[in-house]
C-alpha cells in the first residue's frame, strides 16, 4: 500500500483539480472539495462521493444553501495504487467521476464514457 500523509495527499488533489479542463470546472457552483481518510462505513472500496443535489435535480436551489461536497477518500486511494503516478491518475478519474454526478451524469453513463 502506498503511503502519503494527509497534507501531501491534499496537495495532490489540488494539483489534479488544477489539471481539469476549464469547461468542466467553470460551472461548479456552491461546491467544496473535501479530503477524508475513509467513508463512514470504513470501506476501502469507495474512492469518492458526491454529496449534494445534481444540477439537473435542482428546483429552487440558491442563496443560503449549504454547499454540495465532493469527498475524496485518502486511504482507499492509497490502498488501490502502487505508485504516485498511478495515484494521481486515480485521483483525476475520481474527480471527473464525482464532478459528473454534480452535473447529473449517472454511473451507467459514466461507465459508457469510461469514467467509472
């Protein structure tokens, strides 16, 4: 299992966010990115989570709403990767996957597109 402390992992997440295309991130509104060690259930099978209401599902969403969250789980990523390059690629894929959920793209469509 790859080892990386929380600070270094967060820096890698920020680097991968910076590498995403402008078209993908320009529409992100009222959204925060969070790094946590593991999901609440303790599994190593979940790499990330979109916690919010997808754009396609929003009705009267607006000012004063708590921000949606994209959570990137550190320990599952480290368990799944053997090198830093592999880790960066996996974080990138997780970010794209969870951002797609923000835009209302479901897992089935993500599988079709090769992002799941």
